[in-house]
C-alpha cells in the first residue's frame, strides 16, 4: 500500500497540480523537492513508497536522478511526470528504470490509474 | 536590464512557467511526429521587459551568428501577441536538411527559398503548438496570421522594435530547443492589453487544482 509519496519537480505549481490529483480518501504523507539533488536527500531520509519525478529541472534533472535513486533502492518505483513526451525521452526514462511516464498536466484519473498499477508492483 | 512596469505576481509567473513547459513539450512532440529528431528542452524562462529592450535581450541570449532567421507569427484572441522563433541560420540549414531527408514536401522551391520555407514551417509548427496549448489550457482559442521571416545580420536586432508598438510592455516567455544540429529559441510576446486577461485566466486555471 502506498503511504509515502515524494514529488520532485522544480515548479511549485506543478507540485500543487499533482497534489490536487492525489486521492483525497487516503492518508498520504507527501514530501516535496525542487530538483533531483534535493529529491535524493529526501529519499534517503524518508524512503518513499513512490516517487513522482519531473525530467527538465535545474541542478540535477530527471534523467540523471533515476539511476541515482536506483542505486539507493533497486526496487524504487518512479513515475515520471513530464511535458516532454518525445519518443526518445519516453524510451530513455523507461530504459533507465522508471515505472511509467505520464504526460503533463496530470489528471486525477491518470494519477489514480498509475497509483493502482504501482500498488500491484509493490 | 530594466524591468518594465508589468505587474504580475510571483505565483502567476510560476503558473505561466509551468504552462510554457507543457506547451513547449507539446510543440516538440508535434515536431518529432514530422521529422526524426530529438530536441532537448530547457527549463522555460519568463522575463518581463519593455519592447525597446528586446534587441538587447535577444543578442545577449544567443551567440553571435552571421545571420539569424526570426519567424514572426501574430495571433489574435483573448490572448494576443506574437510568437517569435529565433533561429541561427546555420541551425536552419541543418534542420532543413533533416526535413528534406524525412521526405517533407514543401512546394516546388529549391535552394535558399526552400530552406526559408522549411524554417518558416518549423517556426509555424512550434509557435502554433506553443500558443495553441497555452490557449487550450487557459480555455480560449486564437487565430493566427501567416508567419513572416525576418533576417538579421551579425546580431543587430534593433529593427525588430519597429514591428511592435514601442510604448507597450511585453512578457517574454523563452525556452531553448537544442538538438545535435543546432538550437533555437521561442519568444512569445504579448502586450499590455492582454495582460489583465492573462492574469485572470492564470488564476482561474489554478482554481481547478485547489
């Protein structure tokens, strides 16, 4: 069961949009980071069940963050939430080990569907 | 660089930045549907400046090239302004070669006329996808004028100012498109008249995410 969620996105607006799409009928602990580097630090402290990750970020982007998270936990569940849906971007993040990729802007339905799939994996 | 008298809150700027991010992602996806290309996107940057500051802004933003092609496409509606696709000529030649390799058909033109037409088409696709997505997200629609090509030698952008009302302030929304054969920038310029509408539309957009 997913309880702890980490959101890594440089945009506070994107984080807010995503949080509003998370199910309201569940108790979730939500942690936020504004780039990959911050995300990794928070990941080490709280070990989230699920990580939402943007790709285009300053300091440390999503592409570089995925392998570092995989090093910390080979079973990490990463859902990439991005505006960049070029075929090469999609195949690259999946080959790096992301669980799935969702196109921005997220909807409640797309997020809840992804959570269900992630819970099956966990 | 002086800031104009545009008043937009930090929160509205953040919303605009995220909308730009989504719009540019949409634009690149549209382009990659046409040609075999991958474009690296940068974090969108929102700048507030007066139109008279635009030449200096562009020349500071891009490296010096012998020639730069700027595709200018006006759009009208609740959200109105101009989309500028700033493209160093060398990048244009390389990208147009990619288009030709992909079998893209663009009239019976040849040589430099063909390359100009291809760069205009690229600009048209990117500006249209960006502006169109922003408009869609803000629940409105726009109509476009045909794109025009402007040629600038040696980073001398002063004449650009004459294309716009010099008394107006602008929001410049910029992102960099990079791929192995060059780079380009999109600037979306909107005027003072659109600002009140835009700020209201941004606030309404986020109400759905409270």
